[in-house]
C-alpha cells in the first residue's frame, strides 16, 4: 500500500477542470463517472497550477500555435469592459477642455 492519495494524471485533472469551468457546476458536483478524478482534486491542482504560473504560459503557447496555424480570427473578438475597475471619486475624463487661451470676445 502506498502512502497518501492516488496521483491522478494531469491531463485528466485538466479535462475535469475545464469541464467544471465550462459548465459552471460546483467543484464538488463533478461526476466521478466521467473519469476526471474528484472535483476537489481538480480544484486543488488548479490552485497549484495558478501558484506555479502555468496558466499564462499555457495561454501564450496556445496563442503561438493558433498564430502559426493562421487560426486567430479577430473579426469575431469582443472586448469586455466589465474587467476595468471604476474608481469612485476619480477625476472624470469626459469633461470638455478649453481650446482657447482666455475668454471668448462677446459680439455685443
């Protein structure tokens, strides 16, 4: 008998993680019948991968592969402004600035 938990292959844990993130189910509800390991194992491994900086490297590798295959189509891209933090009380950038050096001369 080996000490500790049984190690699950990264590929299966990754697939389980993608399944949870794609479907939106709770980690604890990941069906073991799918063969991905438990939801808690997927969650724990995801936290380890985040700590190790795996996700940015994976993102760059995927983009590089898509670029080399000419498979990036920005005509279908969307920009999401919900990730931009709005600070309360910050200076407004949409106020009109004066274009002249002084006050305008009246016509009267």
